[in-house]
C-alpha cells in the first residue's frame, strides 16, 4: 500500500477515490499492486488514518534513500521534499 501512496502522491493524486480509480485504470499502479486485490477508497483511507503518525517519516526516509543512491537529481529531491512539506501542511496525511 505504501508504494501506491508514494506513487499517487508523486503524481499529485491525493484523493482516495482517485487513487482507487488509478489502481483500476493505470498499468503502473497495477504493477505496484503485484497481483494483489485492488483496494477501494475506504481501505486506502483507513491505511492513511492508521499510519498518519509515521507516513511522513517513511516518505521522507524513502526520498532520502533514493537520493543517496543517486537515482534522482538534486532538483527532483528538492521538489519531492517540498511536495512532502506541502502535503503535511495541507494535512494530506
């Protein structure tokens, strides 16, 4: 579920209903699901609610790890960190 949330947020998809729809229609989301059942918006919402205290830290650790692996540019790293801070300010999670 974390990978779906990270990918959705990186694509500016923050609504749980929109994430559910993307899981149905977008092959990249289907790949991330790895043959798991497509979650409905209420399951996604519950996941976000249960992980709201740790999700920002996990997301930040994920970004830092990718940056250290040198798989992303400094500009992309800064953009992702700013997007994370914006989502925190907007109480997305």
